[in-house]
């Protein structure tokens, strides 16, 4: 048994070493250095763009998975279990730092950093408590403690920068996220009502009430998250949440939409209905490369107002040529567009239970022509176990690689995001992230058949 254990350690270490060799090779060929953890993130740095190189992305994924598995293998299981139960501290502290604009103050201070007393002063918070919060984060490689009680940004903390002077943020707290990328809003939401809702998971499992989610238990309400968000007292939270949609864009490239479904195969004049499309930023990206497509952006009334403004600013030619229409539409009701060539559901269905998803599918099926295609853009959850072929592989494009042994086949921590979101969807919305088999089952109930899967690179 001992030799097997040591062999596993060596194999994990070899995966890490080989991945490092691959990354160093790519950067050496480009005569660049890997971005430093200690320096703030600079999206304009060519070295950052190189991280999107497929070889570097693959090597990075292997390092993340192997390093986590290596630590789990050698660490005390008691310590590992206890640390896992304490991970909420990181979320809470990260949100606290973002809410009092620590990142922006440290950006203005520069690499020498700023003492916690000065960081705490504008928000009138306790400098000793702030020191303890930032030190916990620095211990997890978020921020740097330059000297005792003096902190500076690093590559991870700096991604929360809202790009405004800290003075402006403190003077206009309700507008902190307006005009930003939305990523800081995403992090704050994740560590605010998302975390509070998920904290009630065990309570709602062991002591369930009809229709009650973790979110309902946490906030003492029978309203849905959407109704609660639209309460007058939640105006700031609502603004922040809708900016989260932009924040999620930082997690993936808008260019991915061009690398799956072949939009150029559609004849000029084909109708694409962006169902629940928000501002329609993805359908706009499609229209930019395929100007012959007619676009219909559908969403609720307040969102459609924003959508019109977004298209007017970013693709006015499509509005002037009347190639885009904006329609107030609730996808839980019958679909009014009867001549669509493509219905697109992007990150919609994971918000809803199977029952609701089937109803959405049925409304689209009832409005579809025999040639209408349904394009669903969503994550596909996979098992953490190595399993034999299930027959799903017969669907074109559905096959996907597994991580090399002894890594978990789904790359473990390296791909953890979708598993976090899966639990979140249940606790906040009653939704679910689905496996490919699960998708196929629900599609069939909704009157559709899965015929193709696309996995974008990265």
C-alpha cells in the first residue's frame, strides 16, 4: 500500500512538473514572463493574453487539479475537513473588502501599500478588524501584506477594481457598480444573498417546507428571489444583481458564441430569437459577424429598455436597417414569434426546475416550424467518477476528454465552478445544472431532440 501511495504522489507531482514545462515553453517562445501574483492584474498585458493559449490553459487546469489533489492526499483529513467547513470566511471577508472599496484605495496607494488605519478611515470601520480581514485574505493569496498591517493589491485582489477613484465611490455608494465591468458586483452578490441562501441548505433538506428554498429560509420570505429583488428597499441590490450579468462575461469570452453553432449556415434574413436575452449582448455579437440575420431580443419590460439603449450604442446600423426588434415577453407564456429559424436560450434553463424548463420548451415547440432549431447555451455537468461509455457519445460533439489519472476525471477543483453554481441554483432559484443525460430527458419531455453538442475551447 505504501508504494502505491508514493507512486500516486509522484504521478501528481509529474503532472505538475510537465505542466510547468509546457507553460514555460510557451512563454519562452514568446519571450515573455508569466504574470506575477504580486503585481496587479493588467488585462492589456500581452502576457495575460498568452494565458488563453490552449497549451497554457490545459497545463493550468492540470496544475490546479493536481495541486489540490496532492494537498488533499498528504494533509490531515481532519484539518482538510475543518478548513473546508470554514471556507465561508473567505467569501465574507472578500465581500467586506469590496464593499468598503479596499482595492481602489490600494490601487491609488501603489505597490508600497497602505496601513490598515488609513484604509479603514473613509468607511469609518475598525482598523484592527480590517487588518484581521485582509490578513486572512492575504493568507489565501488575495492581497499582499507588505509589512505588518500594511497591505497592497496583488493579481487576484485587483480584479475587483471598479475603475473609479475611491473618493467617488464613497461619495456615491449607490452608484458604486454603475459603469463597471460588473465583476465586483458578481463577487459581492456571491458572498451576500447567494452565500446566505446556501447556508440554509441543510435546514431546508432536513426540515423542508412546501416550495421553500434556502433563500426563502435565509430571508424569511415566501417570495421568489425575483419578486424579493424588486422590493422598493432592494433597489441597490437589484442594480447590483443585473450588473452581475456583465460580471459573468469576465469568466468567458464572447467569441465563444462563434465557435459552436455555425451561424454563417443560416440564409440571409433568418430570424434569431434571443429568448430572455437581457441586453442582447450575445445576439449583438452574433449580428456583428452575421449582419444578414434578423434579431429579436425578448425579455421583461425594464430589461428591454436597457437592451434598446445597448444596441443603439453598440450596433446602431442594425436598428437603422430594422434588422433587430425588441419585444417584451415572459418565456413562461406562449411564444409569439412563429417564423423563427433559431430560438436561443443562453444561461436561462439552469435557473429553473425540470417542471418549469419543460413548460418553457413546450412554448417554444408550439411556436416552432419543422426546421426551427433550438440553441441552448449552458454548462454540462459531469460525474467525478470514471464511468464507461453510456451511449451519449453517439451524439456528435458530445465526447469530451477526461483528466489523466490519478486526477479526478472532471479535473476536480480546476472545474469546480459549475458544481458551486449547481448548488447555488437550487438554493436561490430551485434550478439545477444538468448532465448531458439529464438535458436529453428534459428536452424529450419538452418536445425537442438533442442532435449536436459544442464544447468551446478553454
